[in-house]
């Protein structure tokens, strides 16, 4: 009597399942690397996440802040288009297009971050 | 029958895998992040370890209390507001901060001057920046300077000078945060107080040095370091243009005007938060040559970036710095 735990056929099934899982993981990770998404936070709360890499048309976001800020998202970029704060340093930050890019409006307590930085922190 | 057995084996293997993943996730150290606004800047905390949720909460409390109760000139209830408006007895913490800052003021021969509040107020940085009248700057400068401060035991008198923690407060906050983390079960943490960084834990960290021409999240080089404090002073922060000229916020204590030298930014790596913050300003004011010697005296590592996109790095971290933007190069 054959007492083997696995027969050839069983090993083949497990092998195919493992290969399939590895392939799904690999393709999912590759997709994530290419994806570009940005998070808009007001006073520490995420108010919107925008998929920049798949944005068909321009998006205007006007969070409920004082002073007012206008955020514009387009394919592959997001930025403070206008702000009523005195120094407008947030607008001067320009277009955010790469992972880790960040713009902050201190008076409006609003932060835009492109997700996925590859360093622990940036000193400025 | 064979087919049925194969399915059972495949399902069992998948279940075991799921269980292994669940167990692995459960034993991984907890990670918690928080971001908030305080000290007139943006603060981010990322902590790993059993106490990470509590650490994030406690750090927020600590920073808010330190700002409104001790360091902020904008807060009427703060200790520094009381000192600036007549002096008096210092708390133990304040005595330590002032004593350390006076040490750096003296060692830098006044390049780091933390009592220029009256002068910086004229420039309106952080609010509505503008070029003040020359006579106003000269008058404010006359009554300013850390040299006017007198200390007798716990008593302090600013004697008309206005003490400002703008060039050391972030570092002080990071020192206090490090002490707090030491009392908690935290494996690793990264805290940024307006771009001044605390790297806490036993691993090696990678920090980006900001691109002077980019946004606060973009960088031109990285530095790898074990646990440390990293601070940067840059002329790209808080600047404005008037009459075709750009004015930045790092003031020359001798003139009351923004420092004019070859530098764009100075980054200091230290085992002390106050020192890393204050020395980044001092070294900016001193310039690359004198600044390098000064940082060495304090046992700090330093990175200078100049307007010709040349990077000068102190010997101790030379091998840990990697340029990531090819328009920048190391100075000969």
C-alpha cells in the first residue's frame, strides 16, 4: 500500500497554486509602483485621496478651511493653485509630481502629499 | 477520489498560509502615525512599538504644552512672554535651554543670536513679510542681542532684548520628545518638527536633504545614519521678493538683514536636538569654512549646499551621503 503523504498530482496542484499566487503578487506590486496617488489632509484628517495616474480630467478641490485654498489635480500632478494666506508659500511649492512630494499651507492647516516616499524623512 | 484529495490538500495549504500571515501580522510591532500643527509649523510622528498609539498622543500633548506654555512668543501665557516683558524666575527647563543657547551664542561669537526678536518682527516672516525701513532695523538692532541677557541663579533679565526660540525651539521639542520615548516601549520612531528630524531606535535611517528649488518633500541627496537629530536651515524657507530682490529669514546678527553668502542650505547631524537646530543657523551665518570648524568643535556632522550646486560634507558622514540629483556635485 502506498503511504506517501503527497502524490505527484498533489505536488503539481500545490505548485500551480503557489505559482499563481506569486504571479498575482508580482503583478499587483508592479501596478502599485507605477500608481501615483495623493492625500489631502486638513488639521490631521484625510479629506480626500486622489488617484493622479488615472485622472481623466482636472479636479478642483476646495477644502473647508480658513483661509481658503484651491487645490487642483490633473493627470500626474497636484498643487495649490491659489490661497488666501498672506505668504502663499503653499502656492510657491509648485506642482507635486513625484512620490514623497509635499506642499503645506500652515495658515489653512492643509497638507498635500504624494504617497509612497522612499526615505524615512526629509529635512528642510 | 484522487481529485477530491488534491482539493483538500490545496485548501489546507492555503488555510495554513493564511494562518501564518495572520500570526506574523499579530506579532509585528504596532505602527502608528499622526500629523498635526503646532509651534507654527507642521509636525509628523511615525512610531513603531507596543506603546506607539500612546506615544503619538503624548507627543501631541507635549509639543502643544511646550509651545503655548513655554516657548511661544505668540502665547501670552508662555514663560518666554513673561521673560521678554520683564524677566523673572526661570523654570528648570528654561534655565537649561537658555544656558545651552548662550553657550552656542558665545562659542559662535554671536553668529547664533537668539535675542533678535525685535528685528525679525520687523521683517514679518511667517505672516506678511516685507522689507522694513533701514532706520527701523538699526534701531531694533541696538536694543537686541543675547549679549544683553543677564542671569543670576534662576533669575533672568532680557534687558530690552526679545528672546525668540525660532532657531532652536524645534530642536528643544525633539529633545523633549526623545526623553518621552525613552520612557515608553518604542522600537523605532521618526518625528519631524517642521523639517527638523528625530530618528529614534536601533536601525539605520535614510533622510532626504531638501531640494532648494523644489517642494518640502523633494530632495537632492540622502544621508544614512543611525539614531540622531537632523536639522536644516535654508534660504529657500520663508523668503519673499521685493523690488526684484529675494530676502530670506536667516538674519545676520550684525546687520539685521538676511545673511548674504554662498550658502543655500546647511544640514547638521547631531546627538542633541537643540545643538542640531541652533548649529544649522550658526553654520549658515558663519559660512562653509568657519561653519565646518564650528560644527567640528561641537562634534556635529554638517552638509553645506551652495548656490553653485556644490555640496560640502564633513568627513564623519562623507561615505553616508549620496547625491540623488545629478545637477548637484561634491565640492573639490
